[in-house]
């Protein structure tokens, strides 16, 4: 793993008692980490079991180590990023489905584009983590070069 041991990064609001409260806090701070370009914090948000990415006509599961490496080497923060109309559905005491949209711009002066977004957040070691994420436009991003 490129980053080495990950520090404990607050992905959990200590004041939250319900998984829906935790999910709202998670998504708010996730957006902050994206706009700050905080690669370590972003990687720490993903499941240690691996994450399934879905978009358009593609699906790929990446191990946590592979995802860590790809964030370290190739990920670039967007110029603008904001969630749009997120909805939260409690699937049980250990998971939440988040759906909505994301608006982003990857280059200064470029038009902001919007697309749908979905994530399955699961509790692992007492913290929410992303097990499945679908937030890419229909064309497959360069997450992996297999």
C-alpha cells in the first residue's frame, strides 16, 4: 500500500446515535475531503473488503490496496464538487443506501457537469465505509488500467 498505515480519520460524528445521522455526517465530510483533495481521508472512507464501482455499462471491484494505490498515483481533486439532493435509506443497523446526484467540474473555467450518484455505506469496525459506489458518468473513468 502506497500510503502506509492510515491514521484514524474522523468518519464518524461522535454525537450521532442513529446510522442515518452517521450517514449524513459521513457524506457531508466526504464532500469536504473531495474538495480539499485529501487522498488519505478519502481512501480511509472505503471498505477494507474492497469496493464495487458501477457506471454506465461497466462494473469493477477494487481491493482496498489497489484503490489506495490508485488514489495515491492518479486521482486529482475536482475544481468544484457538490452533492445534489441526496436521499438516505436505512437498510438495517449496519448499512445505508445513499442516492442522489453530484455536480462537479474538473478544470478551471469548465462547465459543471451533473450525474447520478449512489453508494452503499456499511459499518466496519464501528465506522461507515463505502462498499459500493456509482457516481461516474456513463463513460468508464480511468480507475484501473487492467
